[in-house]
């Protein structure tokens, strides 16, 4: 036994020294026991890491699933609220749809009523087409070499408001007559043509009357040319349906439909005041035509010169306008006082202690008003002993007394009342 555990030395080395190659080969079983132990440790670490990753992934998935279920329910509720349409029954019944009932029902009769409205608009426009003519301001040029004559011109619309046997009297925009031309030719919707002449122009209203000759027209054509029926703007108050017919879009024959959507406004002209009708239709440059009420009567004259912003407006057909149109149609000389006026509110009249009155805002130089000594700021109280409340009252009396040539005018200046006699002129 002592020999078995005898530790011998060879050349100074221990028999347990593994640095020696032979020793290592002799004790190789020691290395083979160390390697399996290291691999086992690494496998345990990798397994632990894998289990940790799997656990975290499962936990994250659970949390994400819970959050998704919570938030998706909230979002669905919000989206459902946005899409919900509150359908209220018209007959007092339940709004819950049934297999035979849609949630949103459409009454076919409503569309039928709308179609009837537009059918009426179309019929009105077609009927009024025979009241309009295209007027051409023609200019002739000659070729200097061959002497060939060429006609050039521009066209605009006119509406027949009267006829005097052999001529048709058309109302047109005054500005259309400003440019030079050699001849005016009117062509009606039935193809009939006639030369035209200027009857009278009114710069303040931007309107003019021209007379179209019907001498060379066939009798059958003359029968199909009709004049418009002038009505009263009072029949088309705010909320009334109206049809705009003529050159409504400013470029050619066109029609529009809408409502009178505002109280009438007024604008001052010399010795008179005219009213304007405002509609919800869109204005266009160079628009011209008529405004027709539900009875087919003309209640307004379209003119973009008096438009306010984007709203189409018309000069109201009333007694004030009819008097002016009558002068233009008959080429009558208009009686002149020579002033512009503003109407006074009830509060101003009460403050100044007067019953009625209109205030002078401008005096035209060289007119009867100027020569009689009237000034800006004077208040006209009465004419021919009749109290004046509106400018139309003054214009009515002025026209009535034009044949006499003189009229008594009572006015207020600086709190003092005066009466003078004014000589009326015509032009």
C-alpha cells in the first residue's frame, strides 16, 4: 500500500504535474469530467433566458389585448354617435325601421311639387322669349382696294314694353349706345328684323328707349311679337318668388329663379326717388332683363348698375318709374325743379317739430331750384299747399303742375318757414 501512494520525483517534476505531455495523456480522464459540467451551466442560462423572453412576450400580449378591447369599444361608441341620423317620423309614429320601412323616407310628392315649380319657370321663360330682341350696333367698313363693305358689330338685348302701330319700343341699357355705330338692327326670336332709332336716353337710370321699325315684317311675324305686361312691385314683397329673364348671366339669353330676400331700398335721382328690389340671385356684369312675379307680370327692370355686392337687384316698377318710362316712351320733355332729396325719418320730424318734409341734398346749377334761391339743407314742407312726406309726392305734384308752369313751394330754413313761387322748365 505504501508503494501505491509513493510520490516519486523525476527530474524535479511531480507526477501530478499536468504540464508534462505524457502526464496529461496519462490523466486525460480529468479533462473529460470538466467539459460536461461547463456545457450544463450554459444550457441552464440559455433556458432561463428563453423562458424569461417567452414570459414577457405572453405578458405583453395579454396587456395589449386588454387595452385593445377597452379602447376599441370606446372608439366604436364615438364613431357610432357621429354616424347616427336622427330620423323623426312625420306622422307621429315610431322612427324605428321595419323590414318594409326605410329609416329615411322620401316623399315623391315633394319632388313633384318642385318639378312643377321649375316647369312654371320654363313656361314663363319661353313665353317671354317673344318679348325680347337681340339688337346689333353695326359698323360698316369698306375695303380700300376692292371697295367691298364689311359689317361688324356687337349685340345686346332689348325688351318690348310698348308698340305704337308701326314700331316696337324697346328698353335697353343706355351704356350700349355709347360707342359709335352706323346702324341699329333688332332681330326678334321669330327671325323678324327691323332697323332701330334712339327715342330717348336716361343717364341716371342707365336705360334708353329705342324704336324698331316693323314696316318690312310679315304680318304673321308681327303677331308673334308681344310686349311685356307691367305690374306693380308691391305684389312681390320680401319672400315672394320671382323669375329673372333676359340677359341674366351677362353673356346671352338666360333665366334664373329665386326670391325677393330683402326690403326695398331707394336711390335718388333728380327731382325723384326710385326703389330697388333685392333678390337672392347672383349678379353678373352686363346683366339686363326683367323680373317677373308669379302672375307673369314685370315687377322690376334688371340692371347690374344698381347691384349690391353679389346680389341681383332690379328697379322696382311703381308709379315713380312708370312716370319716367312714360316720358321716355313718348319722348316727352321732363319737368325740372333741379334738386336731389332725402326723406326724413319719423324721429327727425318729431325732433324738428314738423309734420312732413323732404330735405334737399344737392342743387343742380342753372335749374329753377337754383334760380329760386334754394340751398342744400333746406326742408321742403309743402308744394301747392299739399304736405310732402316722400320724394314721390314731390315728383307727382311736379308732373301735375308742369302744364301750368309754376308751383308754390313752402320750405324750412334755420327754423323759419318760407314760401316761394318756382317757374318749372322742361328738358
